[in-house]
C-alpha cells in the first residue's frame, strides 16, 4: 500500500508546509492516540524533540491531539531520539514520539513514532494511523472529563546520561583520551558532553550552541570537516560527530580521516565476535553498505544480511535472526543489547572502550577492511516529478548494469525522507564505476531540467 504521509523514517517535510504543519501534527496525535488507547489503563505518550525552531510549532499541536484522545503527555524537551525510545520503555508509555528531521537542515522537521517496546512502527501500523488521519469525526474524541494532561519530565537529561554511562564497561574509564565531540547543535548538546566528561575524557566540543536554525549547519555527521580539522589541530585521539537527533554518528581517527558506519560495524562486530559477545552469527546492514564490509564479515565466519534502507528494517531483521549488531553506512548503529534504535552516543562509547582496551590508535583499530570504490551522488528533484520513469534514465540504468556485469553493484532509488534520487555505483574498477555514475547522474539531471 502506498503511504501518503509516512516515509522510511516517519513523516518528514518542510516545517509549516505540506505534511509538516500544526494541523497535520494534531491529526497525527489524534490518529495515533486513537490507535494506541487500547485497554482500561490510563494511557501515556512520551514526546521529545531536537533543537529546531519548528519544534515550538509542532510539539503543542501533537500534545493537543493526544490529550483530545484521553492520553497523558510527558514532555521531554530537547532529547536524542534513542533517549525517547529508552524513556518510552522506562516510563511504561504506550507510545513515544520524536520531533526531528534527523540530519536535515533546520527548515525541515519530522515525526517519528515508537511503540511501547521502543521500536519504530511497522508499515502496517503506519498505514492504519494514516487511515485514522483522514477521519476527523469529533465523536471519536473523548468526553471532556476524560481528557489527558501534559507534564514535563524534569530529570529526562539525567536519566539518559545514566543510561548511556551504564552501557560502558564498568572496569574502564576514558581518562587519558582527548576527544573532539560535534553535537551538530542538535538534541545531544547537553547529554553527550556530560557522559564523556563524567567517564573521564578530555572533551573538546563543537556544535553545542543551538539557536533553532543552526542544527546540522556546517557541523555534525553530515558535515564533519570542522571536527576532522580540530582533531588534527589539537592532537586528539578521536573525533565523534553526531547528527541532529543523535541516532547516528560519524567518527574520524587521529589523522582526521573519516571512519563511516560500515567501518564502525566492522570494528564492533569483529571485537564482539572475538570476545564471544556477538549474537546470531550475523551482522545486518542495508543495500547501501560496502561490499568490503560484507566480505570482511564473511571472513570472520559470519553471515551478512542486507535490508532495505532504513534503520527500522535493520532492526526488524536483527530481531528475526536474533543478532545484536546492525546498522547503516550513514552511521545508524543498532546495538540491541542496549537500545532498540540507532544510538550515536552508545555506539561511540563501545568504540571508545575498544580504544582503551587495545591501547592502539584509532587509525589502526577502526579500519578493518579495504572498501570497494563507491560513488554516491544525490540529485534533488521537484516534488511531483518522476525522473526514474524517464526512458533515457531507464536506458542509462540498463547500460550501467551491463557494464558492471555482476562484478559490482548499482543502486538508484528515491529517498524516503526528502525529494532526492540517490545514485550508488560500486565495483573494483574505479574508471568503470565513475563512468557509469556520471552517465546515470547526467541522464537524471537532464530529465528534470
């Protein structure tokens, strides 16, 4: 079933327009509230947000929708997405909501929903909520005496700080490590520096002064140059960059070289496998992960499972086969021993524990495999256009597959979170894949000009 509002990671769009207005947010609150108010207990929903200006628009609208359906609302304020998932479970809530557009710029926002186990909703449940959003009948709302209430959880930051610290090995400390931490002027600007400092690290921070419009701007996991430069400048041991809602991370080594999500998964899976901590005999990632990662995981005698793009699909496969390490090249790392969704800070802590235990530099520890050459390009297109239906684009794709001839991979898809076509070409021959990528990108651009 084609969904009208939900994409690969909740609902997302430009704030105060289209799918991301106060009206839509209230309808989400009503529809989700109606769906999750099952049983006779007093129903509860947890709402967190990142630091976008539009959070002030959407948070009260969502709150009103839930209250109108008889749900009590617990407001967390600016908190990372994984904190919302954790607190939804901890507070025995029926539902958790995060207001964030993740790595997007401030002018976008989004609505992510979690069930009472802290997992993102299935396609089936999202479809039912969408159907409920189309029904605005006032008689579905509760009577006035049954309205919910709203309150703020004053110790939310402290709860997540303690949760995160407890994922770090009890016998270790971060003393002696100099860490550059980039919080993207986003949701982790208070929690992440506190955790690393309390564990003993020397923390140099970037992106910890949010003003509502600077989230992910020239900082964070999608723009880590300042972090890399700072690591080299001050001689830090490692750099850690989170995104706007802190559910993903990108790392750089002591030389300022990027360590992406694939290398993070390789390092964690390899270490946990040798320690006897890896479960399920497998690692799960998406179709975007590098072939080099797949070959490395296989060399350990482990299976490598691929899913569609989206961390919730990774989580679903992990639960199906019973493994505890999965993620995405973009930096969503799911460690199911600790949390039900990507958690940039918790993943960073596990990497730091390896750095402390092995007493080697990051450039050696976190480069487990040689990546296949991979060209990635994003092409933005006008809403309503269908570039992939163009006959010349289809021919370019067909030609590309022929040239790769089974020695690599070609993946062209629409983003589920923004109007962008993502083109990925991967293979052993740089010249061939570069030419394929160039031809496909050119054909797509021509189809939309």
